[in-house]
């Protein structure tokens, strides 16, 4: 299908391009980017999209999404969560392996990718389980899982207690050039429902200390030095953790990291009177930690911003704080919360958008295959994954209006900037907001 996006402001963070431009799309690719009104007359579009007053940006890439299928369909169906993705401008997403059954067999990965492909919405890139059943004991068949479509290997929230197993996993991954995705959290210290500190003590909540993250980071970095493995660190949550990552990068270690929209904007004080919507993993920490994450994302110490989308059923969330299932829906909030952060940090719009477009693509690297050369950017000849949004529009987060099956979010009632108007995946309109 031929599509012409005209009259918009094109922003491509990867190239620094920021200008009024028309975008011509054919056969799923961008065939021309021209000054307004100058696309060749030979190009006859089947659909014209008026982007006047809108930002034309690369489709968002989210590195941390739980789709809940298979096994947890009562919390999120693949169809509802993929619909939420494109409604939020997300055209590519990485899903975690902690489904039921766990993504540790190639047939499960292929089935999930097949189902997503048939839905014809966002692109799906699964992470395979690093160990069988996420039990932290026997390694999975990483080669066959990669052939099935996995872009890396993760334990999700299940820490590997045996350092020898983790060492062997990183050795194997390094040998074949696979990326390992780890959330730094010590298996023994990292058990609790809130961040350790005065608030948790006052409220009688079991606390997770910062050292649970820093000890895990120190172990990972030592193993990276020894094995040469490439590791992506998931959802950094503390100021000390950000500083350790900054030093590791300065040393030249092959590590990248991301942070969640939740830790970017919230602190433990937001728990209020035991608000279960604030029951998250990792737990919300103190203001100094939040400020360090905001600064680390701005200076590049943190590579990407993620939604950490985890839809939770009502009966699992509407419980006392310590008993509630952790998690929140986030796919439809990723763009707006990135814009809110960028505005508060007084960053150029292109730099803000880079954290959810070109930067996540760099984390994925060659694992994207044929998409690696043009994903997360707008270039002639590149894939036509496009997000059109109104940066000046504001909207109020109403949980019931979210397309995700999970309606729980800590940002309920927030007024946020940026409204997605249209999302294209491979040149096909996957979401078109009602007029």
C-alpha cells in the first residue's frame, strides 16, 4: 500500500533531522522524504495522512513488556496488549520469558511469534529463558532458541542463585555472541515488597535494600570481565546502581541498561496509604534514586526507557499492599511519560525521543536481523514504522479507557502530554485515533 504523510514535523533522533517534511511510503518502506509538497507527482498514494500540527517520529521500541500469554490470559491477552502497544505508538516490543509455560522451548517461541504476526500489529521480539523453567540450574538450548527467533536470554525476575551457573551461562552466550538480559537483584537480599528506608519501616513493610542491586551488579561486572559477555541490565532502580553502571561503561565493559517509567517519575512516598497500584518490581525508591535515574537517562548512562508493562488482574491487585501482585500497565503511557520527563529536564525533543526509539534499537543490535539497519529511525529505504503524535495535546489517564486488559497504573488521574494520533507498522496503519 502506498501512503503519503504530509504536513508534519519530522524528527529522527538517530540522524538529528528535525524539519517539516512529507514522507512517502510504499511496500512497507520509506521511499522518499521531501520538503512539503515536493514528493514526485509519479507517486500516487492510496492513502493520505494529514500530519499538520503533528510530530512524525520513528515508531517506539519498548524493551520490557509482559504480554501474559501463554498462561496468564486472565491478566492480558496477546490481542489486547498488542492493541495497547500500537495505541501507544510502540511498533516493536521485547517480551519477557516468564510466561506459563516458560519460553524455554523453540516451539513455544515460534507459536508466540506466529500468533503476534497474525494479529498484524506491533513487531514482537521474544527473550528466551536463560535456564530451563527459569529455575537457575540447567542452561537452555540457546542456539535453537535463537534460531526460533529469540533476541536474547533472560531470567526475568528469577535470579540465578548459583554463581557458577551464571558464569557458565555468560561463557556460553559470549562464545556465540548472544546477549544476556539480567535484572540485578541479589536472590537473598532482594526479597521484600518496598524499598528499604524510613517509609518502609514506618509502614511495617519488608524492605529491599539498595545493596541487593549493587551486589548483583558487582557480581555481573566481574563475570563480564572474565567472560567478555554482552549484558543488558534491566530496570536499574538506585542512584548507587546508576553510578556503578556509569563506571562499568567508562571501563569499556560491554553493558547497556534501561530504566522504567515508574522509577523515572515516582518515589516510595507515592505509596501513600498502602496504595497497591504502587506495588511494583523493582520497588519505588527514594527521591535521590529517582533523581539519579532521571539524570542518568539524560546523560546516556542509562541507555533506554521502558514501560515495564505488566498487566495485573483486578483480583490480584485489589489486596493489601504486601499481598498484591506487583506490576502495572505501561505501554500506552511510555511516550507521554518520556515527554513529561524530557520537558522537566529541558531536553530537546529529539533527545527525549531517542530514549524510546533509536537507543533501544542500539541495545538490540544485530539481533534485529534485517531490521537492524533502519529500525528506530526514519530514513529513505528504511522500514516504515512511524508514530504520529500531537506533542501539545494533553490527556488524563483513565484506567478504564486503556486498551490493555490490565487497568492498574500508578499514574491514574495524571494529566500527561503527547497524544498518539496514528501508528504505522511496515507502512500499514495499525492504529488510527478516532477524530
